[in-house]
C-alpha cells in the first residue's frame, strides 16, 4: 500500500534498532526490519543500519536485506568487511565520522552514497562541497549539549540549501513536534519541524524564519505546513535514523498524516 505513505515521507526513517537507546540484539533487529519492509508503511522505512564491526554477524538468507554501514572501524577496513558479506545483503549507504581527508582516500570504490558526520558550522559545509559526500549532523545524545539550538540547526540547513547540498540527521528525532523530554529535561527537535523548515530553506527562506519553524511547538501550524507539501518529494533532507520505527509511525498516524487505508482523515 504505497499510497498510505505520502511522497514527502517516503524513505524518511532508517532503522537504527541496534543502536542506543534501543540496543536491540541483531538477531531480533533483522527479522523486525524485514517485518517493517513488508508492512503497509514499508515505503517510509529506509535501510537497516549496522556497525561495520558487526557485519560478520549478519547471517546469509534467502530474503534480500538492504543495509547502511555505520563506519565504526578504520575506513580502510570497510571494503574487506563488506566484500565478505553474503550476496543476499546489499549495502546501500555508508555513514562515517572520520575526517574528510581520511574518508576521501579510504572510500574510493565503496559504490554507495556516503554520509559524512560534520560539526555544526560553515567550515564543515565548505569542506564537504565537491567531495560527493552528503553532510550528516547529530541532533541528540546522552547530554544536553548534543542537542543543537534551533538557530544552530537552521544555519546548517540554510547553508546546505545555499550550497546545493542535501543533509541527513541522527539522534533525538523520535517525536513529530519539538518537545521537552519529561525524564531527561532535554528539548528535542521534532521531525515534522525539520521537514517544514527544510521546505522553507529550499525555497530561499533566511535563517531566522527556518529557526522559527524549528522552535515551534504549535502542532496545528507545523502539521498544516507539512500537509501543504505532502505530495512532493522531500526537499533538502535525506532523512534520519531512529532506533524506533513504530514511535514516529504512531505520531504520524495520530496526526492523520499517514493512514493504513492510504487516505487522510
């Protein structure tokens, strides 16, 4: 039922079930991911993210598996580890925190899109231009300082738009709308806020306007913005990794942005 997922939400969420805070065992994460890929919301789900150091734990199967490799080993080791995978496993992307100059040398021949995690700021964006890599930014973590302010995130979103770059995000984006986590007290970005903000940035909006959308906790306003672009491909933003697929899905369903029958209520 591909019609259940509007164009702007397709391939939005990579499955990071094996990473914190979910920490699912690999033997549970793989069949669960296959279940997601066979569900009515399958077109919303991207690759299963696997650390390079655990690729050898992936068992051969008669069912194809699309994975993204998180490079947690020396980049020079990646080609050998990937080369040893069973032919049923297809690597569709790589993500790395390695320095760009190191990554450029090691990644020759990887043969799939590469997301390079960068610090926030103009310098990183300038450095990634011309490399063929897509910038990736961290929007959460175990400590409050890992959550960028709306202004900081807006600056890199607008910076990507100005440089003709797309971007990916990771961590902290489980909920649709910006909110404060009652357990940690940390303020999380909402993934629908990011979606609306990216659309504005792609249309030429300045940092202040993009930051205002990122900072908004007005659910009705943000949902209205997303409804207006629901039938077009997602602008600027590649998507994000989440240790839960179901939590974002439940939020989208509650907001009537996705329905199992394929029509909005």
